[in-house]
C-alpha cells in the first residue's frame, strides 16, 4: 500500500505500473473440475432456471453459446466441455442479477464449429453473435448501437487501475493480433478514425500499427476515458454524457487482439489474460479460461488465503470485492488481487472535517467536500445539480486520501446508481429493496 | 474445500494512511516550540494552565459525548488540540475557572452543539476567546495579568502601548526581540519564530495550507503599510504588527482550522487576506487592542459563501 509520505504538501502521485521490459511469461492455469459462467440478466429479471433453453444435466461443448433467448446479445460462451451441474441465481454488485451456470468438465474436449463455418463472413452481426463474451469484448456491442453512432474508436493499451499490466502485456506481446484486429474493426465498422492509446515505454510497439498513436501518462488516473479525451484529444466529455454519446468508443487492447485471433484461428477465444496481485503486491500474469473459479487460480499460484482476507476483482482503486472463492474469471476480469486481513483498510463513521484533501486530489475538480455532505443525507438530485455529481470519473482518489476515512467513492457510486434507477423508472433502488 | 470467510467492502482498497488523530497530534507537536518559550518565560503557572486546558477540553468533550449518546471521540485528539491552542492564547496567570470556562465555550459551545468535529462554523478556540474577552476583559489585559513577573525585557504589552501611547511608545521594541519572544502576551503566542517554525512544519506535512497564513500575513502587512505610509507618526510599521499580539498564531493556528476555513485555492487567498486586513483595521481604527480574534471570527462567517468560488468541474460548460 502506498502511504502518505512525511512531506505531505504535494498531492499524491500514484503511478500506474509499467510493464517490465523483459516480457513476462503468463502462468497458465487450467480448470480442475468445474467452470462457472455468469450470465447477466436484464434489469428487473432475477436469475433462475425457468427461462432457458438449457437445463441441468445437459451436455455442453467448448465454444457453445448459452443464451437467455436464442437471438439475445446476452450470452456466455462455454470454455469447457462437460455437463451442466447447476443453474442458480447470483446477485452481483449494485443488485445486478446473474444466472450462474456451473459446468462439470469432461475428460475429452469437443469444439463447437458454428463460428468456424462463418469465418469468411467478417461482419458486425457475426461478431455480435459469437464474440461478445470473448476476453474484454463486451464493449464491441457499442459499435452496433444505431442510436449512438460511433465515429472514433480508441484502443487502450494502458490499464486504468494501479498495478495492472494486462493490456500493456497484450500490446507488447501480441502486436500482430492487434494489427489484425484493427483491420477487422475497420472493415466491420467502416470507421477510419482509430486511435491507439499507449504508455510511453510501449511507443515502439504501438508505432508499428497503422493508426494514430497517442501517449497516455502513467500518472493515475490519466488512462481513464474521460481524462484521456480531455487531456490527449482535447475534447472534454460533457458531464452526464457517456463516451458513446459523443461518438467515441473505447476498446481494450485485449479485445482487439481477441478479434484478430478469433478470425485467424477460427475459434472463439476463451483464454483470458489478467494480472494477479499477490498479498505482497507482487504481480504475476496469468492466463486462464473464462469460467475458471478463483480457487483454482489460488491453488495454481500457491496462494493461501485465511479468514478475513480480501479477494478483489480488478485493481486496488476501482475493483470490487467478492465473498467466495468460487467466483469465476469473467471476460472483463483484468486483474485479481488478494489482500491480507492486516492490510485491509477500514472506513470510519466520522463526518467530513473539511480538510480539503479530496478537493486537491480530484482530477475532475468535483467539490467533494460539499458533495459528500449531500450524499450522506441522500439528497441525490441536489448533489447532481449543485455539486457536479456527474462530473465524477470514479477513480476513487477521494476515498484514498480522505482523512476522516469516509467511503466517498461508494457514496458517489450509490448516488449515481440510485439516480439512474429513478430515471429509468425501475424499482430496484437499494432503499426499496431494503423495504421489501 | 474449507469454507473461509472473506471481507467484502467497496473500492478503493487502499488508503494513504492519513487520519484525524495524526492531524491533531501533529498540530500539537507544531505548537511545542512556542509553548516551550512560554514555559521558560512564565514558569510553572504556564504549565499548569496548559495542562488544565487540555484536560478540561477533553473532559468537556467526553461529557458531551455521553450526554448526546454519541461515540466517544476524545481519542481523535481534536479536543486536546483545542485545549492546547486555547492555552496558547491565555496569559500564564489565568485563574483555573477561566481556563475551564474557556474550554467549555470552545468545546461545547464552539464545537459540540454544532454537531461535533467538522460541523463547527467558527473556530472553537476563537469563539471561546471572543466570549471570554467580552465577559472578563481584565483577564486579557496582559499588562495587568502579568504584573507580578519580573522580565528581562520590556514588560509592557506592545499592542496596548501602541493603542494608548502611539508610535512613540513602541520605538524601544526591537523586531528581533519581538520575534524571539521577548514580549508579553499569550503564553504560547509571543514566540514568533517558534510559531513560524511550527507553521512551516504543518505546511510541509500538508496539514495546513500555505495559502491562508501567507495571504493573512500579506493582508496584515499591506494594510499596515498603507496606514504607515499615510501617517507614520500615528500608525505603527507593518513588521511591528506582524510580530506582536496574536498575528502569527492567528495566521498559522487559528485561521487555518479545517472546518471553519475554505478549501478552494482562490477562497483561501481571499479569506486569509480579508482576515489580515480586518485585523489591522480593528487595531488601527477600531476600539480593541488586538483585532485577530474578531477578524478571524468574521472570516469564518463568510467562508461558506467564499468557498463557492471554485474551478469548473470536468465536462461542465456553465
């Protein structure tokens, strides 16, 4: 953990991890007995068994799609061959419902050929049909949203969070796949304006790509889309607007490489590369199939966990903690972090003491000290109107520096979630859930 | 598989380790140089006043915690800090009841009834001293309270000399002597150099911001300079104003209190400068001998509105 130095006048300079120049070899981890896939449910629908075309006991082969409805864009692709063991509802962060499908792996692997047959057909439709569940690829669906036409694609070769080097690794190690992926992107979307965002030390690799390359600072949180647009592209995003709203689509380097690999090999990619951060903050690159339970990864890396430790999906600043070792590797899992119980930082019940640390550290210049007062009182609309709630880019720095240890970041995310729920007229705000 | 219990909480999972208690204790550490000279000049009564002030401030906070049935907060050091700074402003010979009443006003009236730490609109210490000054003004007449001491330096309160006898009375004060604490006044407020050292320590530690003390002192200096230029026979020079009374302790320890001072860059400069200007206005054309307490009180009042001057947030057009 990075502590405040004795000289605390300067604001914290958190540097993102730069990939070491000697290319690390990812640790390969195989699934021992069982894989789990989390199928995202549409809002208002709880996960369950009834609505699926598959049921417990069914045989599933590698590359087979498990979808809610046959035409739906919400599907998971099985990375293993085996038998469906169980189908259970699972509740994720902020009440997002999933259906957890567990598959017992069989000895012999069979591969689905449906994608291979359509290989010549490089279209957006085909990608939506097969590749949305590939590593990092879920943002590809943004390209086919006719309500929000995309004019610029930005491929990020830099990971957002601290200590994570997944996308840097892909950019460095798999430049040919990235190149191929960019060609495919150009072909399917007809967009010429493709920009690669890469850290300075990977400029050499990135300049080999036939697109515009821009440098991203290593300073956290420079790799966040909102800040990249403001600082590098010079077109700040209006608050309350998403990147897609203004025609910009951010894709991770990994997803582009996956596109390239998929069409080269004729297989739906299921191997996810991610950074594993151990208790002593040393890092290992890991390659495992989507659906691998975390317990297999801990075992494979020889990491032992005790009671009251913490398992975090994502990096130290923006990740989320999970309560079970059975949680699987997901297509968007760029990092897994474990934290010893001794290092777990706690929040306090103190009010804001107005020290101003958050004001000085906030990259979006949000008046956090006033904002948090309103959020504590659940005055979300006022917070959005008067104190720039929607300008927040969710980097977590305010919580990181808070002297009173207020969970500012969580307050902000909760407020945004509640506002989004009221706007869309859904009834799954936390308050109403508690009332039930 | 064994079933282990993991801790689930929200991001971020790191913290820079800062906490309220270390802020409070570091501020108390910064006060030590100034207090040591106070002990040296005034002897054991000064130690007694400080000890009583800190302990009674903590007890008042404990009492309020119990009455309001809120968590016990004396561990965060804020009450001890209030006690320390309050004692620094008092004359070393203050009677015990004055100290206890003062910490009551500071902790209970100044802080707790507003809702505790972070909610006080005014600096608790300043509130307490202002009430005491109005109620028992003889105890803040340093010439009277320190009468029984035999100092090696001029035993007259410089600002009172200026007020009552004009600039001719202050020619005997030497700037270096004043800075080195060779003057009468509050037990921890006279050693200018010690306060500056403590203040710089706090600025380096990031506990107070340089904007407020610097603009406060600049406000005092420039206003005093203008007065001095207009009529040097009637108004003292700016350096004298900075080295005497509560100016330095006000700049570094009073005006910078977290909850009652602004957090944005421009408001910090404005509020600091405003308090500085007010100080000299009160001293030169007002009724009171020293204006620091009242000027900071008025500054606290306008802070929330001043703090509306802030940079535009990301993606905001208006």
